C-alpha cells in the first residue's frame, strides 16, 4: 500500500489517525477467531526481523501528535510489560511527510540518551494534555531542557548520524509494512494489523497475540 499524503494541519492530525480506532472500553466477552485479510494482512514481501534469534518481532507504528496513539499508549505499555520473554517489542515513529521528522528525531535522541523510558509518556502528555507544541526543533529543544536532560547532549544526539540512520530504518519499515495510519502494529516481519481492520485497538492486541503464537509455532 502507498503512504497517504497528510499535511500537518489540525484537521489532518485527526485524519492521520482516523484509519485506526481507539482502544475499546471493555474487553470482548467471547474469544474471537481472527481471519487473514479481515483482521490482519500478510505482507506480500516478508521483512527480515530485527529481533534476536528465538524471539518474535512486534512493532508499534506511532506518531506523538496522534490522539489515538496517546489513548492507546497506557494500554500498550501495560501489555508490553506483561508480554512473554520471547517477544521482542519496539516502537517505530512514522513520518507521513517531512513535518513528522522532528518527532522521529525526538524519539530516537531520547532513546540514545537512555531517557526514553522516563520521558516517552511525558511527550504525549505535553502535546495532548498540556497542549504544548512539539513539532519543530526549537520547541523540542526547549521542552527537553525543561525536563532536566542535558540540552547539549540531546542536541548532539538529535542531529547525529546515528539518529539519521534510525529514521531511515523507520521509513523502510513503514514502507515495508504498508503503514497507512497510526497506531498500528507489525508482527514477525510477516503481518500487519490496525484498529480499522481489527475493530479497535484492544482487538489489535489480541490479533497480535494470535499472530505471535502462530509465529512461535512456525
């Protein structure tokens, strides 16, 4: 699938996330049978997993400015912490156009500094609760400095070759999985699902668990 062309307007922020749905407020009463082509799709060309041998690769594609990603984050974080040891989970920040790149750099710079666990949720809160603008370099630098991080070290990481390579890899994964909206998830380099396909993001996690189990058996 081709990447959709989203602008950075307020309306498009919602549009970029509208392809997926927020987390369900209640769990399903009965277990579901998940079907290929309906609840998830198999990639035409498998992606070589980055996970260590013996582990199943699971990716979340997200965007800090997406309201649905913000709603999904606490549920996803709890799910990831309780995940089996043979599951290798990581987040991949997307870029539907160039305006998304500063937030990709923010994510990978924090990760490189060992600050991601501490500040990842705070980025969502700053944008969606405190209504701060974190879309441009200077806005991001000012916010990070206020969090007590080493501003000079952050800027160095933010503009580093390492982060540029990580963004390049994120774009490759986004294209390979055919990501059309966020939040969405990829499994084992073979499968893709999102809230539109599965019905809601709670279902997405159940689909992911189903696909992980199938990949583990394979």
